């Protein structure tokens, strides 16, 4: 069986505080986008994964293998799976590619094993793999709090399109959070972004864009700033880094602008992809 593993972007990301357990308390507006990997799983005698990207792990460090192990332990089954993953989402990009793959694996096993899991059960399993996995399981626009486990979905039907641009260098999520300085951190208004999306208020969406991690990641990978400046120069209405980076997305209602810019940024050596928010 096959399943699409959809990427996400953060239209608003607020790092509220660092908790005593070392994790960071977050408020985020996360939206799934129409850009995905494809995961295929078949019953097998042992767990394995084949990927069209040689630099990715094929052992238990891979999020798909981790998801299988969590499901085996949770539901006490011995069935193993041979997996084939067609990667399109870049790594260290702030797009939750690995989390999306794990979420797709959990959804597939739920169907293949006829487990009849509730959304809450799938989210519980996803939390054991990674912080973004619960959101990727639901694949719906949401206000996400805590360390990714508190998810409040909402409906939105935005008319704008997106251009994803990632410079060659990625950003380690651990490095980005580790370099945060709470004395000068930016705290965007996530509730304003949620309300703007629900109301389809384009100007307010642009106004409410914000990411607490952006300034830190710009220092780690200065090319991010170059991409932002170039997209603004090209005429995008809003530009922001997603997650901990290094992907930057541009927002516009002008399809011709996005099409031209995608080709131009690719010629500059960047990954570029035209997409839009997944409308469910």
C-alpha cells in the first residue's frame, strides 16, 4: 500500500519559553502543503527501507523504521514491513519531511493491520517518534502548542500560493534551539494568524507572519537572508523562514510571479518548489 507524506510550513512560530525538562514550549500555526514524499509498505519477514536518497539512514535512525517499532511495541504484533520511500522533501529544511514519513507509516499500518486506531491513538504513537509527527498524522491546518502534542485544527481556504526556496545548506533543529537568546527573541501573534486564515484576510496573514527561530538560523546559515531578500525584491507580498529552516517561503496571489521566481531561484542553485496550502 502507498501513502503520501505531506510537508508542512509554519506561518507563525513562537518559542514561548524553555521548560525545566529541557524542551521548549511552543505556539505555532502549522499548515500542510501540497508537496509530499510517497511511502510504500509491504508485509515482510524483517523491517527494511529503501530510499531514493543515498545520504538518508536505512536503519532504526530512520523515522519510518522508528514508527514501525513503536507500533509493534504498542499493539504487540510481530508483523514486519519492507518499505520504499520516494523522497521529494529536502532534509534540514523546516518542512517536517522525516515526521511526515513517520506519520504516513503509522496511517498505513493502521489500515494494513486493521487496527481501527482513533486519531488520539495515532497521535500518541506519533509523539514517541518525533514532535511534528502528531501534526503530520492529521494533515490539517492547526494551532499547535506545547512540544507539538496540543493540536487544535481549524478550517481555512486561502487563495494565495507559495514558493518554497531552500539554499544548499540546511539548519540543524538542535543547533537553532540551542542558540536561542530569550532576551531578544521575537514572539509573533499566533492567534492573529489563525484568525486571519479563518477569515481569509490576506493582508492580515502577511502582517502576522513571524518566526522566533528565524534570527538565530540566519546567523547559522546566512544564505537564508539572501533568499529572503531576493524573494522580496522579486515582488512577493510576504516572506518567512519555515520552522528552524533553512527553507524560506514566499506568499503571493500572482501565479506568473511564482512560476518565474521558481525557475530563477533554481538557476541560482537553490531548491525551489511551487505549492499551496492543502485544502481539506
